[in-house]
C-alpha cells in the first residue's frame, strides 16, 4: 500500500523536493539523514494527494489550515476522518477556534487530534516516545490507535479533543519563556519556576475558556510531558534562547537560520492568545502569557520574565483537601 503525502513543491540543491523524497526516500531539507519507507509517496498537487483518502492527517503550520481546507472543501470523502497534529489556534476578534473545529466546520468531517511529548527527529530515529490522541467517537479510536501505535511510539487515547489541542498549543508559549531563561544564563531553579507558572496559566486558560477539558488530560503525554520536552528540546526554546543572546536579530532571521524552512509557532501563538485575551478583557488574569508576548515584540526586555513576578503579592494558603 502507498501513503501519499502532500508536499509543497520547492527546490533543494537544484532538485524538486518531491523528486528527492520519491527517488532518494529522504526528505533532505526537513529531515535529513532519515530513510523514509518506499511506500511514502510525495505529491505536489493537494487535490491529487487527497483524492479518495479515507484518513487525512494534517501536519502544517496552523496559519495555513484555513486556506488548505477551503481548497479541499467539497472534494474529500464525506465519511473521511481527519487527524490534526497542528499546534495553534485560529483567532478572530474576540473568538478562538481549535484547528479541529476549523477542519470540521469547513470540510464537514470528524476530526481527532494528536499531540504529545514528541520531537520529530527523535521519533524518526525510533527513540521511544508517547503521544496522545483525542477522539470523540469510539469507533474511530480503535482505527487511529492501530494506525499510529508502534513499539517505539505508543499512543494513549482520550475523548478530550479540545484538551489535547489546547495544551499542545499553549506549551509553545511556555517554551519561549524557558528559552528566555536559558538565554539569560539562569539555572534550573528559575527555569523550573517559570515552567510551573506557565503550566498554571495553561490550566487556568482551559478552566476559563474550555471548562469541558478534563483535568486528567494534563497528565497524559499531551500535557505536562509535552511541556517538559518542549522546554528542554524544542525549537521554540532554542530560538528564544538565541533571541536573547543576539539582541539585534529578528525572529524571522533566527527562524530562517536555525529551522531550515520550518516555522516557529510559539511567537505567533503568543500573539494570537494576547489578542484573544485583550479582546475579552482578560489580560490581567494571564500575566505570564502577556509578558511572553511583550518580550517577543520588544516592548519588554527578556529579563522582565523574571522581574515581573518577583514582587508579586504573597500567595494565598491552599486549603484544597481533595486527593489528586
């Protein structure tokens, strides 16, 4: 059987990227040194790649999803199933949409979501890792688990489609803050405190705007584990560290130099969340997310990620009596 992969056509070292993938069985630009199965076929035409597909796996930067779905509208099977691996939201004025909602609303098909403590290079090298799929329909859950689960990539299934996506998106903002800390040359105590603050705002964001999200989802691979992986090994952390160290370089310059054509999602997500919170009059309730965005735009210095919280009021006594 053949797995068709839509690849945006571009040239790399004088050759079409699709030709490299199909003939050399390697994505030399984005995943060099990794042998791809011969059953993977790169197709430059979106409609050709998706024709007659039963399962559509979306793995693109989130800002391109709407346009892709508009192209596919009315041209995919009515009973097809989508799976989103995309990190980010679609924000307009005071509204926010999950990527699964964009896909379902535009294409009229069910959409699950996959996210977890996964760095692509490590998975490609078959290092052991886990991930989480959020899926509303039980009949789809078994199919997707069989499709994605292999000995080195174990899949946990939950019904919390929203939680899987929200945590997968917001963790990139936390990773930027972790990178700022690393760029400032601060050590593990500070980094742990900043990560904890970020996780707390992730929890609060879901409680305020997506109260249906299950608390248990935070403890799956798509939650705390993904935050830790991204804050220590992800691209957002690495580029944020360099942003602090090389103060005259823009995010676009660093992205182009360090990511080889891949996109940095954290900065855009931070801007979108800031816009959403501002439109809803909630900025004061999310000082961590607000501070990260302002550092990204240059309106605050990187060291403000620490200074902004050093003079906080005393924390109230936690009187919760329920167990974990």
